[in-house]
C-alpha cells in the first residue's frame, strides 16, 4: 500500500505545526513507495533550496528504504555504500531529514523535510511519523465503521454515526484522538478495505 495522499496532507499539517513551534519555515515532501512525489508543501519563508532538497530526501528514503542520515553514515569513504550519491546525481541525499514511511509494516513512501538544521529537519519529520503511527492505531477500530458506509463520499454526520457505533461495539469511546488522527485512521482503514 502506498501512503494515501489524504494522509500525507494531514501529516504535512503536523510537520508544519512542529516547524512553527521551532520557528523554522520548512518544505515538506511525501513520496510513494517508489519515490514519486505525492504531496508537497513549502512554508512561507523557507529557504529557496528547501523544496528541491525535501523532495530528494523523500525520494532517497523511499527508494532505499532507509533514513537519509543512516545512508550518509554508510556512504563515507571506506564504507559499503561509498559513492552511491553518484548513481543518481541530485536525487540521493546523504544528510538527515528523510525517513522511509511504513504502513502496517510495509514500505509505503518517504518523507523529506528541509529548511532547518539537520537536527530540526529530523525532529519535524519524526513528529509527522509519530502522528502516522497514531493514525495506524485508529485504522483497526475504524475499519468496521468505514465498511458500514458505501462508496467514497461521506457526510460528516454519517461518519460520526458510523464511528460512534463501531467504537461502541468495541468498548471504545470517541474523544481520545484529535480530528487529524481520526481522519488519518479513517483514510487508512478505507484504503485497506479497498474504498
């Protein structure tokens, strides 16, 4: 399963909120499992180079299924991947801020963040990945609710009713996750059952 675009959009919001709290305007990119761009955002004031770097970080992390900072360590002179950046000039990034994205244990894409220090970029990306983990947790209990509603177009009232019913039968209560987490869980559940 590739990272759904709607989930990527929600995660960009998480990343940008973290960037604002750090006072760092960034560019955030999400790719699918093959490294192709699926969602991108650039905050006002981000460095001019940040968009291209963020996209390349997302590509690198997805295509090689590893964080860019780990790849950097493995590509130093004398290391096993020395020179890998020369295979695709401008696409392979060897410093932090790019992470692979996994959904339900399988490769689903990559995230790339650029505009702050390497540490800030990594922190912002990790914050988005933590939000994704929360969405994954909610996909399971939401799956019965998604299955109750036909098609892909739902009203807010129909969703709330279906969610309340599905969670109630599982002994869970609505109100624990925030709306973004719940929406992401809904999208992931819908993707899993082919909606």
